[in-house]
C-alpha cells in the first residue's frame, strides 16, 4: 500500500495520532506538538538512545542511513549534547497539535492562550504629527499612557491602538517563540528598504469605514506597499488568527464579501494586497451628522500643526499587547536601512 504523503498525508497521520491519544484518555505523559521550520534530519530519543537520520535532497520518505548514539558511550557525549540542544529548541518553539487543529477547524479558542503581534509606523516622539494624533486619540502609544482629549465621544476603539499607520495587521500567534520569529523577520526585511516620505497628507472622512475619520497620504516610492506585501507572505500566513478570523472585527468596509472570506481564511485579514489602504486613524465612532464638522476641525488642525503635509517613514514599530483588555504598546522599533 502506498502511504499517504504530502499535505493530505501529514494531516491524516496527525488526525490518527490525535484520535488515538484522545481514546487513551489524553495522557499527560504523551504530548503531540507541531513546528513550522523544514527539518533537515529526524531525531528520535528513547531513554539514553538517540537515533538520527537525514532527509536527503529530492527524495521521498526516510530512505536514508540511521545513526545511533548512546549516552552510555563516552565518545558520543559531544554529538548528543548538540542533538539534545536541538530537541530543546524545537520543543520550546513547537505548538500543541490539538490546539493547532482546533484553529484549523475554525473552533473558538480562549484569547489568553494566544500572543499578539503587529507592525506599525508610529510618527516620532515630539513630532507635530504625533502630537496631533495623540491628543485626538487620547492615548500615547509610545509611553503607554492616556492623555487628555476633547474627542472622547468620537474616538471609539481607536484609542487603544494609539496613533499609527498599519503595515501588518494585529495577528495572534500560539507562543512567544513564534512572535519572536515574526519580529526577526521584520528586522531582516527592514535591511532591504530605505526611508521614504509619505506626502500629501490629508484628512479623509468616512475612511476606512463609515464611522471613521483618518489621515491618508501618498507614497510615490511604493515602499509601504512592498513592505506590506512582504509581511502578508511571511507574518500573516504563519499566524494562528486575527481579530477578523476570531470574529472580533467584522469585514464590513466594502461589499466584496467573497474576497474578504477567502483572504481571512488564507491570510487572516481581508484588507490586504490590492485592498491595502494605509491610513492613520483619528476617530472611529463618528455619528453621521458629526462627520462634516469633525472633518473640518481636523483638517484645520492638520494644516496648522503639519504645514508640510508630509512625514518621514524611517522605522517600523513592532507592537505588542499584554492581554485582551489592555491597550497596544510599542515593543521595539526597527530602522529602515
């Protein structure tokens, strides 16, 4: 019988293992975990015995020689030390197989088991643009503290995010190691891009949805679009969930529901790639009759505080959130080089 291989085969084997484990009462002495990196060798540890076999290039299965090492052999100490360290690193970064499969099947999970991550552009501390946005939103995301605002009834949920431009949506990962890996990808990516200017800043009413007012701008260099698309390919695809996939944020910005459903299923978020519309949200709970007055006031504030109507984008901000009920905080900034 030809064994099932590829993605369907791996999923079938995992389902079988999980079913067998659950039928045995889900014993704590047995754990099934998954990791995302491509393995270059298989490692099996039984008591003091270590079995290692390499994965050959362009070959199927495990048709390769097996190396056996024993902790009882003095000459095997150094290689066993290496393989033990390898095992510890894999175990620490791996995620619970049952939890991962529940996410795959669309079952609800407790948010406290997940770790949040996002990538924003946050204007520099002390800049006129940052001062304007912070005073409107009522939250200083760099300092992690609230500030007085006269827009309390219109700011809505935007206050907990702080003044920012989203490059990568808020994503949920299974553990801290996955978040750290996503951060490493941002550092690696930033080395390939140079600082650029977001120009022609302007206040746009009813954007990105009917209840919001935001600042939008133009990026003639195309850098912002490229950064976003790179993160869609890396961070979005490796995330466990987002506010959209968890049902916390509805995809109601436009009528293209079929595309939104597909993008949420594949990439966790609907407004990506061609639908990516970079902006810095100011207000997110504006009543229909208030839009014109609020937009007029904000336009006056923008041209007064930022007469150049442009901002230099030279860093990416990696964001975090300690828990579901807290505001976002800036974890670290990565310079564009």
